[in-house]
């Protein structure tokens, strides 16, 4: 049995279609993002395995919901952001986990949702920074400055983008 026939048989037997796959993948992504946000908030660490899981979920999502052109644009955007964030990483402004996470999140966001994601990230990042200044959230001393966990803001912005239906 070839792959196409197997895939169609699997869909018909499980009563799953493209929209349902998309929903399940988005739900799994939201759950992983909650985990990333919580662990970074508590430990200031983002595990490589979790970033890899988000990448695998994107590949599954792209297979179901994105065209080839959209995938290429998503990859270009992710590499541009990765390059910019590597510069910030070399200057000690962000951690390595944040660089990997934001690059993978940019695959999810794509150019069509970049404005909404950026606005949500600015709002959530500002709230997190304000909470850190007030002493309500944990901070980490870094080279004479205080550092905050970026993953909660990044994850919240992507979750908001997904929930608002942009992705």
C-alpha cells in the first residue's frame, strides 16, 4: 500500500480532516508553549528538546495548513530573526534558549501574523518588565543588570496569535 492510500484510509477511518489536524496541532503547541513559559519563568532555562518539539509541530502544521510559498517565507523570516538575535546574544542581551525559541516561533508566526505577534509581545514583555521592576516576578542578575525570562512573553504572544485565529 502506498503512502497516499494509507494516509487517505487513516483519515477516513479516524474521521479526521485538515481542519481537525490543524486544531489538534495548535492545541499541542499551546500546551508545549505553556510548559516552556513556566519552566523558563521558574528556572531561566529553555530546553533544546522542547524547542525541537515546537519545530516538529510546525512541520506537521505546515504540512496541513501552509502552502510551499508560505513555508519558504516563514523560513526566511526565521533566519532573519535568528541572525538579529545572534547579534543580541553575542552582546549578552538575550540567552541562547531565547534565540532558539524566538526563531522557531517566527516559523509559526510567519510574515502574515508578524504585526499582531509583535504587538502582543510588546504588551506582554512590557507587563513582565513592569512586574520585575515592582519585584513581583523572579529576576536573575546578569553582568551587573537584572535579567527576566523572555519565554513567558514570547509564548503568551504566540498563544494569543493562535487563539485570535491569525495563524
